[in-house]
């Protein structure tokens, strides 16, 4: 036991399964995926957004109106984590580390602009474009919401006013948000930190982007490791935030810890023959390995289902000498891009605190029916970026 151990004391989770601990425990126990929409965006299935009572975490209607769905989702989920940690009185000292994408476009305005300009000659189209943008743009002065507005909205709505950082871009942004937050707490730069991200799946613009990069599955739902017929990701609405603090800080305020966050490592490979990612992840695992227990190692995998990173993860995990029980959370909740890694950290903390592990959904997921003592979380991004984290259960004797 060390006073400088990093404890996760609160989690916020939102997905197509719903919100909060109970909804996600039920989803982990099920052998079926959470809610699925396979008609709206055919041929791409998605895990849609749940219905949220926004007033519970974003009480001002004006704040709700100025946010797009992604911003509302992240702000709402961050509030869940703060409440779960019973940390409303600490938001003035709380660091905020957010993982964000490139912002959410105003698709209705995009459609209106393109429809209006299509029949016009260039000179008239330029004038019309200026008129439409002058009257249609939001106060962000941009067609897409800026990524760091999520951090700003969390600060405004929830009063989180410690140091703030935003990491942008694919799954690795989420891994770095967790890694930097943990490092700041461990080094004494912050007494408590909030880290996480959010992704809204019902978006044609992102589906077109990822499809153009050949990252999406086309066709019916299948579990992540059973998509050989059509490799690719199935996107899912996902919000994941965690509150972390040192064990000493948590005990001093009488806060129970859900799990210890022992190590987080991230790397970025080019995924070429010369830079496959194996060496970087082998080095990352070498830093984590001394903390691992014995016996079967439970793994919560952020594997997307895209062909290349799926093979990479199998090869990296296959090189480990310890037997593994791997569960791909994307099979249940979909790929939440930047939110995937922090959401999986929250799910791992939930599993450790409740003494449960997800049910197996496919043949490649070995049975594991005991209470986990530690969990390895992986994050092999769809395009580039690899990460691992190790969490362990907190013995009852260490709790306040």
C-alpha cells in the first residue's frame, strides 16, 4: 500500500446500453450487443445514442442549445463521473484532461449551403455563401465545433477550473488523456483530475470519412474478433470519464476507490514493415509486466475490428507468456474513437470494484468466471496509435 497509488474514485459511462454503473454492468453480463441501429445508415450498423435527461447534468437550456450532441454527451458524462466520486466540492482544484475529435459539423447548414449554391454561377455563389454563413454560423465562427470547446463546456457547466488540456485525434488521444492525468496526480501537480472523452455515432460525415479510409464494417453486426468476412469497425456512441486521485487524498476525504491505476503506456507506430508497432508495445508491456499478478490475465480490449490493428493486437498479445481472457468491448458498445480508451478504463474499474468480468461473446474469448484481481486494458487504434494500461483491485484493508 502506498499513499501515492493512483485510485480511480469515480466513473462516468454513457453508451447505447444507457448511462451509469447499473446499465453497464447489465451490458457486461449479457452475451448480446447493446442497442443497435442497422437501418438508418445502411450499410453501416451503429450503436446509437441513448435518450438522456440532459437537465440532470446540464441544467441551463441555453447551455444545451449551444452544444451539438457530442458536446452534450461529453459534458453530461463528465458530470456523472464527478457525482460518482462525490467530488462536487473539489471541482475548483480538479485538473481536466479531455480527448476530442475534430468537432461536430452543423450538417443541416452544410446541406442548406450546398443546395443553395449548386444552381448558381460562381460569382453569385460566392455572394450567397457569405450571406448564408453570416446568418447561419454559430458563435464558434466555424462550421464545426472546435475540439477544445468540450473542455470549456465542462468547465462552465460543472465548475472544473484546474489546469486543462485537450488531446485530439483517434484512440490515442484518449490514452494520452488518461496517461497525462495520472502522471500529473502522481507527481503532485494536481490533487485530483478528471479525464475522458466522448463520441457521437449517428453522424453521416464521420461514417463517410472512416469509410473512405476503409475502416468500417459493411453489413450485419458481428463480434469484433468474428469479422473476417468484412473486417472493420462498427461505431458506437460512447462517453467515458474517470476521476483519479492519490490514495492519500482519497482516504483523507473518506472516498472509496474503485481500482488502482498502476500504469499507462502509449506509443505511435506507422504500421509499416519497418515500424509495425510490435517493438513499441513490447517496451510498453515491459514497463507494465512487473506489476502483473499470476494466472489468467483478464484483458479489456479496445480492438476496433479494422483488419490491420486487429492482427497487430493478436500478435502482440499472443507473444505474452501469461494465459489471457480477452474481451473486446467494441462487440457490445461499438468503437467510440477518442472515448474508447477512457471508457475502457472506467469499465475495468467497474469490473474490479464489483468483482465481475464480461461474459464471453465469441469463441476467441476464453471463459473467465472468477472475480478479477487485475485487468489489462488495450487500445490499438483503427489507423495509428497503441496503448496499454494496468489496473488492480483495492484490498478492503486499504479503503478508508
